C-alpha cells in the first residue's frame, strides 16, 4: 500500500519496490487496519540513551552487560523516537544494528526519527529566533541525513520522519515557503511536522498539512506566551502526539537542558491526553504517542501509564523502574529476567 502524497497540487505515489521507500511490514499492517494487537496506537519514549536512566529504567551496570538497552525498550514499548538523529546524523551501520536488536526483542517494533537540527533550527537557536532566514542546512547535511534515513527505511522499521521546529518558528509567508521546500525535499518518507507557535493553530494550516498528507504533531508543552495549545488534528494516515511535560519554571530558564524535561505527569493530567489520543486514533490509520519528559525515565513511566489507560491491560516494566516509581505496581509487572532472546552486541 502506498501513501498518496500531495505537493503543489500534484499527486505522488510511493513505489513500494524502491528500497528506501518501502513501508515497514508492520506499518503496512497498521495502515490496513490489521494490527495483531487490535489497536492502531503505538506508545513509546523520545530517545533511550540517557545517563540518568542508569539504575532507573535500566539495571545498574547496564553499560557492562551483554545486553543492549534497546532490547529492554522494545520489550516495554512498540515504538521509540530516535532523539540522537537531531544532534548527529544516523550512521547506516548503526541503523541496521538497532533494527536487528528490536526485531529480535519485539518483531512489530518501529522507530520514528527526528530530522537533523540543521534543517529546522538556527545554528544560534539559543540566542536568536529560528526562521527561514536563519536555518542553514548544506548539501553535506542532506547527504548524511539521507544515508541514515534510507538505511533505516530499508530495514522495514521506519515509521515516520519527525520535523521539529522551535517555538520561535512562526507562521509567516517566508517560513511557509521554506517548509514547502523541506517537505518536498524529504517527500519519500512519511513526514510529521511539529510546530510550537500558536500562529500555526488555524484551519488554513490544518488544510495545508492535509493537502500534502503531512502529519500535524499534537503536543503538550508549558503554555507560555504564544505557545501552541494542545490539539487533536489528524492530517494524514499517521496521527502523532508528543508530550514534553509541564515544567513551567525550567522550560526557558533551565541551566541544564535536561531540567526542562523534569516533569512527571499526574494520572489526572494523562486522562485528557488519553481522550485526545483516542479521538486521533479513530481518524488515523496508525498513531504514534511519544513521551519526551525523559528526565530520570519519567517519560517511560508516563508512557506505560498511558498504555495501561488506553488498553485496559497490565503492562511490562523493568524491575528498576518499578522500584524507582512504586506507583507502577498498580499497573505493571516486571519483565521476565531471562527472556528467550538476548542481544549480545554493545556497539551502539
């Protein structure tokens, strides 16, 4: 099954036979409404390689174990958003390794990946606004980005490309022109765009994304200034939700970037997003729900809580996570300490 992509009023159909354009097998199943789990919602975290997950999500001494961290992630969730691709391009050999690891741990597992920041952020994003004028990707950025994305797509484990802009990227004519060019540049991939400024929250933007079969990313973030409020838009076959936390005090003032994401959603706060996710999933073929409040694995806690809310079933979590967050005992059982599949490579 191909995605019908629209750009400049022209219809494009992805060729499934082209290696870099293949839809993942499980993705195709999702899009045909035949997921084995009976659900078209995939929940996971943004990233998995954080120092403060040691002895929290992962057991102590994980770096010395003959087990890759991704195996544990894949046994708890069915999607993970590659966060490192925002800071450095994916190496093809690493993409293949990651795909092999998750395939053995969870055959239906998928990745989404952030597009490199050179395409979405000013090089001086911390001190100047991001706009079409200040974003400066070069040919080498595109070459390296494509090498990694194509390698990941070829594994059949690539669910969507996340194109994430900062709150300073406003809805202006110049920025819309840049976005149009960028969407065409990566048209062969299922694309999801995250904008954070409230000027994008209007019917014209929703129609624009829908015409191009691009997913509008629905986000939860501290509502400061002109920040985008929570939405439940579906503008393509893919629904996409990202939860960043609500750490108002540290969102723009944090000395340590990780402190921005030091927030644990209360169950009452997640209920509203459970309802939005259900609304989105009713319209989309597959919905990715990604928690980005990654400080000390709080993203994993909230992802598991949402998974339990949406499925009504108990979930699996690592023993260390349950020990760190005992409230999980009400909904989670510890992973089998001796799974049938063990990943021995520690190359990533």
